C-alpha cells in the first residue's frame, strides 16, 4: 500500500522510481518486519507473562524441559502481525498471489491460535482434536488450490529438480498436490518447533531460499535462461518472503536460547503453510522436499516412531520423537542440537539453489 502511495509521485521526484523494483521493496519489507517484530516482542512478551500465558510441557518430555514451564507462548501472534503489516506496506496490492498467500497464512494462524488458546489459556484441554485441525487445514488448502487451478494461465505441470524436460501435467490433480504440500509443510514445521530457536532458524533459511525462487520465477528473462517455469506475478512474493525473514529474525532475538517466548502453533502452522504456498506458486513444489528437508525428517521421525511402536507393541526406533528430542536424550545440549540443525538447513538450502543450474 505504501508502495502505491509513494510511487504516485515518481514523475515529480525521479528518485521514487526505485520503489518499482522488487529487490528494493524486499529489502525494506525485511527491515520493516524486523523492527516491528523487535518492538512488538519487547511490549507483548511481558504482557503475556502477566497474563500467565505460559508454555505447557508434557510429563514424558526430556527432563531438562521442566524449566520451560511458564515461558510465555503464542508469540506467533506478533510474528504474524509483523509479517502482515510489512507485506501490506511494501507489496503491489494488485497481485492475486499476495492476497492468497496472506489469506492462507492468517487462516492457518487462526487454527493455531485456537489450538494454543485451548491448551494454554484454558489449560484443561489438549487443544483442538487432530482430525478437526486437519479438516480445517485441508479445507483452506483446497480453497487455495482451486483458486490457483482456475487462475488464468496458471501452469499445472510439475517441475522436478535435475530434469528440465520432464514436466508432467497433472491437471486437476494439482489441487490435491496443493493440499498435500500446504498441509504437510504446515504440520512438519509445527513438529520441528520443540527447542529454543530450532524452528525459526530453518524457517528463515527456507524463506530466504524461496525469496530467490519466487524472484527468479517472476523474471521472464532469468526464468528462460535457467529453464524454469515463468510465473507472471510470482516475483512480488519475494517481498512477502523478505517480510517473513525480517519478522523471523526479530522473533529469534527473543526465541534464542534461553527463550523468552515461544511461537506456539499460531506461528508454526501459519509459517509452514506460507512456505508451502510459496513452493506451489513459484513451481518449486518438489524442491520443497530438499529446501525443507529438516522439517521432512522431523515429521518422518514421528511417523516412523508411532508406526513402529504400534507394530512392535511398545518398541521404539528413537529414544524420543521428533528427532531433536532423540539427540537431547543422547546427551547433546539443547543449543548444540539447534545450531547443528541450522547448519543442516543451510546445507540443504544451498543444494536446492544449485538445482537451478543442474538440469
């Protein structure tokens, strides 16, 4: 919105022409979200503490997590607010993709907020029922998938890393894929959010990667050169990615070990869904498996643990799932688990970017 307002005067003041560049607006969206997140966190965290909106820690969790009881949670609320305000200030409001991504992000955030409220505020509940939560997530993702499917010119072909000529058109199946990607990414990020700074670090890295992907997909010449699908308007999503990166860095200021606040489901579910939407729109859906490989492994560790436990009637593959708890119980300090997982996330991001040339 601010972009449109300022750009109105570019004919009178030539310096304002810089606002038409996505790269410029992405930088300032990042800085705006960073400052907003820092300011809101400084004000909201003490407020959450006064309201006694503290973290619930399960009895069967790692013993060293008992000291996290009472740490303010639902920090995803100011994280999302920072992303929303920064995005609205710096994006082109005429872009449909922007509104679709922000809508999905907000709706998934609302589901997470309800879950947090039931668990943390009412304290007598374990939150939303799993199937109720999945049903709401699926309905939102279905809506987003249908909007994209019927959007004029949107390509329903799949792109695969390393294979530039293999582009199968899955037609209406693309809506199903959108559901799987968005809901899967949302819950995978949610499962990763278990240690101080563990989830937000890889989230920042993943959105930096998709900042690159969306910008390249929306630039017709670069897309042709790299032989990746050109998606008209996708470049504008780089601004939203920048806002997530900035807000994430501001949140990490308070969420780094020892955490002063946790994001809760309101943050993790919404950011995971936003990441899935970025992957769908810029046609890097399959690459998300590599970019978000850390989230994928964390989710698979839970599925494997639960499945093996039921099949063997009580045996376990890991000491505890998700995977980060396994390493904690092996004696790794929490901060070491977090930083090493960040390193893995950086490696995966670099590998995913390299696929742009390895085709």
